[in-house]
């Protein structure tokens, strides 16, 4: 028979590993790896990669916070493999973070990003792990960077500037990866740069962006179910805050905000109570995101 002491040790060890696993799961990430244009290789490697990334994202402990199952941050990672040869992948990566809206079944994207400079090497069945002190491959670096950006945006949406510690972790990954010479981390002078993006988030002069982001979500969307007038008013106020940082030092932040939120804004501003002069709303939107003029024109705000 098994002694009571051995049973106690067994259950203690089991509880320890269960607790660690529970605490490790900040994310609830869905991953898709697609290779529609590649027909000359066995595609099992893409499914293996998909499973490995899913496990990596959802079981790594990313923070020292304790998350209940219902508090996990939803995320999507959609990887399109454009080239694959000798274990080298050239991919597009589309990432989104998702947050629930208070007192409703509605969920909102906090960030949506399309990254077209995702290159890495991966040998099938190779384990994927993260060590912030020793980044040895670009696959881990890119995934960890986006995890911390998603967590940062999520925390920022619930409490003013609460995402900063995670943006700082993302910055550390960016600096290390750039120092290693990994592809996609340098400032390239193109529109989208991971380095410029995280730098803009950390600029002290961009504090009003964080205030706008918090106001939009916590004081705007989260109020819509109980008080549509207050919620809509605060969403418009968040746009006014964005106007104060509408310059080259926040251009990536503002573009990504509207890439993520333009359709949602159309739905919100097209219905419910009128809160301010409609011409003013149209002018704000055109000033901040003229590339979405067709959407703003359809609001009939002019």
C-alpha cells in the first residue's frame, strides 16, 4: 500500500505543477499557419509549427500576474508562409488582441497589426521556448514581442498607462533582436517598424495617446451598455485626445488605432444619441485618419 506520506508528496507535487500551469496561462491564443502557395513540400511541417506556436503562446508564463480562466487575453496569430526552403520561412504575420466589453457579449480588438517582415528558421519538432536573457532565434523573438505588445495594449485599456511595463519588455526584446542582427527589427524608413512602434508607445510626449486609449475603452465602450450617451461622449473625447498627439512622433500609433477601430467607430457613431456637433466629429476623423474618408463620408456627419 502507498503510505500517507507518499500520497501527500504526490498530491503536493501535482498541485504545484497545476498551480504553475494555471498561473502561466495569460493568453488564449488561436494560431493558424497557412501556406497556400507552397506545393512542393510535405505540408506536415506547417501543422507541426502551428501546434508548437499555439502551445508556446498559451503555456509560457509571460507575467507575474495571476489570471483566472475567464480573464485570459484572447489573441489571434495568422501566419502566411510565402517561402519555405531548407528550414527557412519567409512569412506575413497578422496579429490581433481582443478584449471583452463590460456588461455585454461584445468583444473589441485592442490592436490589429499586419507585419510583412517575418523571417525565421525552424526545424520540424524543434521545441520553442523563451528566455529574455538569451534570444537565440527570430521566431521566438517576434512571437514574444507581439505577446508583450498585446498584453500592454490590454492593460492600457483597463487602467491608464498600466501597459507600460509590458511595452518596456517588448522594447528590450526589440533591442536584443536588433543587436543579434535578426531580420525585421531595424528602423527601415518604411511605414511600419516594430522598433518605431514600441518607441512611440514609450515616448513621454505621447502620454495623451495612452489617455485616449484608456478613455476609448474603459470610459467609452465599457459605459455603452448602461449609459450610451456617456459612452459615446467619451469615445469622441478620446478622439479629441488623439488630436493632441497627431504628429510624426505618434503616426504609427494613430494609424494602427484607426486600422483597428475604423469599422467599430462607424457602427458607434452611426447610431445612438448625438452628443456633439456632427461637423466637428467629421473634421476630427478627417484630421486623424483621412485614409478612411470613404468610411467617414458614409456616416453622413457632414
